[in-house]
C-alpha cells in the first residue's frame, strides 16, 4: 500500500454509517506514550530523535497488529501528502508541519494510526465513523498492549503514563467525537451547548483540532482531564452520557426547524444544492458550509438529489490536498477554486 | 479597512464571513458576537490555561525552581516557561513541586488509576539511567575519550539487556 492508494477511498471514518451517524461523524481515541529510556522531544537531540523513530518503526514492522500497514516517513513526504494525511485525520496539523525525524503508520483500513515523534514519542489512535467508542477503545487498547510487549513505556506509580506535557499525564487518553450540529447552530443554541461542555471540562474545537474554526457546523468535543479516572470511565462518560445528550439536543433542534421553519429549512438545503451545481469557483470553506445543510437534509429525508456516499465523496475530495492530488499537480488560489467547482459539477452530473 | 461589528455596532469586527444565503454577501462581526452566533468557536486552549496556573504559582519556591534534572538538565523554572518536560525523570525530580499543579489541572486527582504497562517496574529503572548514560557516552565521544566511551557503552548494554521487556 502507498500513500497514493489512500487517495482512492474515503476511509472508514467517513462512511457515515455508524450509530447516531446523522449527528456523530466520527469517534477517535488517542493514547500518548513515551519510551522510558529516552528524553522527551523538547530536549532530545537529533540523534536521539532518530533513534526513537527507528525503535518505534522497528517495533511496528514486527508487530502482527500492524502487518500490511503503511509507514510514512514525514521528512520525505511532500507538503500535499502531509496535508492529505491531515485531511484524512491520520495525523495532526502540528505533526504535518513539525520538524525532525517523525512519521506515521496507518493500518490498511485507516482505523488505526500511530504518530511517531509528534509531541510525545508515540500517539496511537483508533478512529471509526459514528459513535463507536467501545469499539475504538478496544482497537487502541489492543494496539497499545501489543506495542508495550516490545517497547518499555515511561510510567510512574503515582502519575501513570508520563507525557511531555503534564496535562496528558495519567492515562494519556484523549477521546474526541466529531459532531455535525447544523440545527443547533441555526437555532443559535450552539454556544449554550459549548458552554455546558466546557463546564464539564471538555474542549470544544473545530474539525482539525486545536486552533481551528467550526467550518461546516462540525464540532469536535474532547476530554481534557487524563488523571484520576480509568480509561473506561472516561470513555463511558462520553459514550453513554455526554454525546447522547448533545445528539438529543440536535435532534430536538432539527425537529423544531421542520415544524416551525420548514420552508426556510428546505430553501437553505436546496439553494445549497443549486450553488454546488452551478458554482464556477468555490473555496473549500464554502463547500463545507453548503454541504452542511444538505447532510442534514439527507438525514431528515428532505433532500433526495444524492445520498450520503456522494456527500462523503464531495466532503473529502474538495479539500485542498485531495483536490490537488486528484488533479495530479499543485493548484494555486483561483485555479484551485475553479478546479474544485468543476470537480463538484462533474460528480453531481453523473 | 476596519469594520464595525454589524451585530452590536460597537466593537471592531474581527471575523469576516462570506454568507451565501439568501444571496452572496459579506458579514463583519466582533469576536463576541461571532461566538454567540456559533460562527467561531473561541479557542480555550487547555494547555495554555493550565500553563498559566503553573506560572501563577511559581512564586515562593525559594530557589527550588533552580534545581535541575540530572538527566536532561531542565530546571523547574524552564518547565514553567515552556510547559514541556525534558525527560520522564523530571516527574521524579520535581514531584513535590508538581503535585499541587497536577492536582489543579486534573480536577483534584492526585493518582493514576487505569491501565498499567506490564513493564511498569522495569521502566522506572530505565528512565532514570539510560538518558544520562547515553549523554555521557556522547560527551565521551566528543572529548575523544574512547576508553570512557567503551565503559559507558558496556553499562548501557548491561542495563538494556537486564530489563528489556520480554517479547
Ligand atoms: Zn459585536
Ligand atoms: Zn529530566
């Protein structure tokens, strides 16, 4: 498998089929780990950094859980390929623009990914579509068990898994759920939900994590406390309590829109379709903003021009790196907007 | 060109959006109004707020923050500036200074519960030895003291084989 093979599919997390997938786009769990015998990356020398990279990649290469996996040395990957991995949620933006020996290993179905030398030596993630927290915890826990047979992780009886930043210490777990909340946004209740989440010590961010805006009504909710609760406790708070509640609010807001603002809602959905069908130059932000009401329309049964699969395809392949990858060469500014509009019209006229 | 927020007509607009409904037009909002409308999600960086906590409480350490980790050389003051530790041993070296800060950052939690790696006991030994030895080796090589380098290398090997996790 190569990085180019990735480009031809939309990845498991974007299937749009898991439980509660009308609202929950994807679920992700990440575990931060560091090799006990090496310094953290902020003080590691370039030699030590390279040794860490080699130690982890060698462990992965002989690990049954990662057979057939794709390992990418990010120092060798060009800018478009690195951006492609960000768009597929396989690496963080920080990892894409980082420096020095670093890489990522991705399982063939993209449900597992292992970032090497991001902020910590290892960050293993499991990612699936819809609300599937128990499944992805199982995935990532098994991967972590297997790796710990080969690598000694920095661990302390009191503080648990030791991480470069003490905000991640303990379990080193980061649970993130990506939600599509167009109705709460339209009814202006979104900030209430965000505030309630923050009161519960949860972080609310845009689609690509820290420092990103909520484009396309996509919000990512994640835990910030990693010490003093077991992984299962943190997961189950999300899966059985926090997320179902937000899903319920979004459903109520959608029902209210249908009941009280049906014409405006339908108008918004179908106008968005009209724009996508006819635009001659369009940004990725505008594309995501237009796909948002359509996605809601599909799930409410108010939109019939195309289904979830086409929506997923448009969602991913209109993003800058995917678009350029498909195009076969880098595109600048307006060119990119024109190519994107052409691509969308091509898909929609099929 | 500066815009005034179109919502409150008071604050300076910092968020500029192109809306497409009902027709294409631009809107200019201040941070606060944009957040209220859900146009932006204010960044509440967990790391930064917790970092501020760390920095806030650094007074009154009476020079304790000048103590350096013997493995990586990091001082507690340097940690407070960057928010990043230098090596796993820092948690041991700065334990007492760190405890109250960790407690604040993690909703009063003081101890890890949950998963434990099966190499837990061994990793404690490894982490406060190998980094130091490896750096000593590097220095010895740079000083062209090959006799010392050979000795240190043997020590590293002995330590690695003593507690390598069984495969
Ligand atoms: Zn305003
Ligand atoms: Zn240290």
